[in-house]
C-alpha cells in the first residue's frame, strides 16, 4: 500500500472515531434529557395522584364522621420519641457505689444518692420589730366628698394619694368636721390597711386624726403634695404591702401614736414628718391619740 493511501485510511479512521465520539456524546445528552423529562412527568403524575389520595381520604373522613364514626389522630414519630424519652427520664437512677479498701480487700458499699438541701438563710425568717415603720403613711388630697348614702355619720371621700386613681375612703367624721372643711383638704392617710366594706362601700385607706373628746384632721406641711411619704425619725420606713388584720399591727402601734406639746404627731416621741417639708400637726390638740 502506498504511503498516500495509508495516510488517507488513517485520516478516515481518525475522522470516524471523532464522529463516533460525537454521536456517543449526543446520544448521552439525549438520554439525559429523556430521563429528566420522564422524571418531571412522573413527578407531576405523583403530585396528581397524591392530591387525589388526599381528596379521597378527606371524603372518607367526612363520610365516616357523618355516619358517627369517631376519628383518631395518629401520633407522629417525634411525639412517640418524646414520650419514650420522658418515660426513660422517670426511671430511678441506680444507687451510687463507693469503693472502700480495707485489709487489702476491695469492698463495695452502696450509698444512696442524697439531695443537697439549700441551707436556710438565718436572717430570712427574722421579722423586723412591729412598730410604726410597718405603717404606710402618705399625704393625700380629698378631691371629692359626699355623705354616705346609707349612714348619716359617714363621709365617702375620693382621695388622691399620688397613684393612678384616687382611693375611696369612708370616714366617720360627719359629726366632727363640716363637709366644707374637708373639701380639697390635704390629709395624712394610712394606705396599707386591708380594704374593708363600710355599709356597702369599700374603704381603701384611713384619714388620720388627732382624737380625744374632740376630733381634728391632722394637717400636713403646706409644701406637701399627694403621694409624699411620711417618715418617722428613728424608724426607717419598711411598710407592709398590706397589713394582716390577724397580726393587729396598727392596734399595737396605736397607743404610741400621739401629738406632743407642740401639737406634732409623733410615735413614741419621734415626730412624723415629710422630709424637707415639715411635720404633721394637729390644729389645736396636744397630748392626744392619733388614729
């Protein structure tokens, strides 16, 4: 065979191999496209079938419900696993084993697990003294006053104590203080008494007065405003949120609440004051009880 013919044959073989390779590539591409199209087709068919199954299931549930059959939900795997885990957690832990070496022999002694108990704070149960520091005295202003509809001797007042809403207070002062003298008056109020109904109206505080045969409403300093806290020298304020009637805290303090010779309201001789503004005083009464 001449060299020219040989070269032609080899070239033809090389060309044929390239074409075969190209054909194989195209066949592979066509096969992939057909597979992808088939997958899409099957996916769509599966979606349609799933929808039909769900529709049929819902219709079956509807028909069974109409026929009085009770439906039960099947717990999910997560719910089952969670329940199993809770059950496992309830299993008691084994007793703790402590190894003891004695006479060159190992002995195992079982020692039950003990819970560590928190030691009580020795000061947590220590009560502060029962005295005026437990009483929540504040300055209030009478913003409304009327006679009690069902009791001739009682006033019903609305008193601004510096809170969001005025407090309703029922006072037995009709026979002692004219109503006009009570209107818009600044007063000292005991604010942590337990609310109590007085002839059908709940009273939420008490107006403090100097009292003997005569009764006078105590007068706060002129610069005081509603909500000002009343302090007692030598007795730092630690008022209860609400006085427990069974403990009779006010009744214990009451005998030591008096006006002094300067008409200043005091507890055991220590003045009741609004810091920076002045003392609480009675108009005229000296050495009488404050209640």
